[in-house]
């Protein structure tokens, strides 16, 4: 990750918005590998992916928790900034209650809830295994809705 390139991107955004301050939330690399990160970043850039889901209970105490009003730098597969999003909604819901609407806004695959569950269950099972925990359909999920603004 080229921190200088990311910093320059952020400062260019601030200059273009004619503002000295926007709350930088996080620098985000979606997915578990380079190919996923590239594809997901492109979906965000194209305005197709306007939501994401993460495991609420696996956030570390020192890790940043997304908040409404955040501005986030989205990185592509080469870990370079591709766009900036603004967080519009955050809510915590059990995995089994994530809505079809949220799955659609994630913008992946055929955009159905079935596809979302299949992909996210596999992803979360690995995350939970890595954390020496067990995945189940009641795990709390942090659902975030955003829009690309730059």
C-alpha cells in the first residue's frame, strides 16, 4: 500500500471539494484477495456496489468502526485509491436477517439474497475459523450503505 499516493488522493479530494476537513473514516480494500478487491472496487466506482457487510463481533477494539457521515477511500486490487465513498447508513443485524434489498445493493453476482448468503457464509466461516470462533446464522453483521462521491 502506497501511503503517499493515498494521502495525495485524499488531499486532491479535499482541494476539489474546497474544504479543509471531511471526516476520513477508513481506507478500504474489499474482498479476500487481489482479484476480489479489484472487481469489488470497480463495482463501487461504477455505482453498482453501494453496500457492504462485515462481522460486527470480529472488529478489534482498536479497529475503526464505520459511522454515518464517514468518507472512505476505496482501494483497487493494486492497493491504489480508485474512489471515495460517503457512509449513509450503518446497522447491526443477525446474518439470517440481512435483507434481499441489502444483498442487491452489495452489487455482487446476480444480486440475489441466495447468492449473497452463499458468498458471505463462506467468507465469514473462514474469518471466524481464523479467529478461533464458530460461525452461525445469528452472528451480528454490520451492514453499511454508501454512495460514491468522488
